[in-house]
């Protein structure tokens, strides 16, 4: 798969996973299932699991002989945690220096996180799926 096709699929699947994450978060909070922080963590995890299965099916599925493994999911989840950390740090740094818009801080954070996590997943997490013949 060409790099631009891969990137387009990755963006689309990420958008679907984000929608699942936000929908889960909304429902957990609307029905007061648990606290806000717990809802955020659980909905992020639900979105990440959905992203993993969607990405291994529609984005990084170039060799069906490679079985999905716990190690692969662990690396996927770890890269997601790195994405959370990057989002937090970029947003905090932006607001510390500019303090003008929480929307722009989030936008910068999402872009930085998205690009970093995509690079890690493409080159490390799913490397074998992309390069094994």
C-alpha cells in the first residue's frame, strides 16, 4: 500500500475510533455510570481497542499470515499512552506560553500526538505486517 493511502486510511480509522471514544465518554457521563475521570479512562480504552481492531483489519493488514498477538496489542496500547502524554505536554506548554485558546492548544496537541503515534505504529508496532512477504 502506498504511503498516502496508508495515511488516509489511518486518519479515517482514527476518526472512527475517536468517535467511539467520545460516544462512550458521553454515554458513561450522561447515565452517571462512574466518575468523570474513570469515564475518560474507560472510554479512551474502548476507543483504543476499537482502533486496534479496525487498523489491523483495514490499515495494516498486508499479510494475513501474521497473527494478532498480545505483544502487538501491548505495543499499540503503549503508543496510545505515549499519545496521551504528548497531548498533555503540548497542550500544557502551548497554554503556558500563549494562554490564548484552549481550542488551539488542543489542535496543536492532537496534531503532534497523531503524527508521532502514526510514525511509531507504522515503523514499529505494525512493521512486520507491512514488510513481511
